[in-house]
């Protein structure tokens, strides 16, 4: 595999800078494993970062991991439903839609 096949290069129209984006392509049969694996990785990284007191990233990673695992854990699903009811601006739905779109792009072999 050539290294150039792994990256997508784009040029910003405003600044003219060149950006490289990592392209990840997954076989559709692995789609069912994408969310649980990513959620567990976020939870594990969050647990590690909670132990480091001067880096407050742990809580953010734990919440991200729980959000990804919400479809597998009923208590998290109920918690997110309560947050959705209080969310007037629809931020939770936007995040869910963006996660699903990114997941579909990774599986359906589209450019990120």
C-alpha cells in the first residue's frame, strides 16, 4: 500500500494551506464493531486520563465513550434521552447525526 493512498490532501480556499486528512476505509461487515470498539477505547483512555490530575480530558473521553456505547447500555440510553429533552438547540441530535455520517463514510468507502 502506498502512503499516499492513506491520506486525502485538500487545500483551504481561504488560506491556501495544504491539509492532510487520514482516510480510513472499513469493510461493511465490520460496521457493527465500530461503535463498541471506539467507545471502549474512549472509556479506557478517559480512565487513564482521570488518574492524571493535571489533564482534565478524562471526563470528556468518558462521556464520549458512554455516548458511543449508548445503544448497547440501557442506562446510558435513558440518560441521553433525558439530556435530549432538556436540549433546546438540538445539539445532541447534531452530534448523533455527525457520528452516524462519519461511520457511514468510513464503511461506505467515501472520502472523509
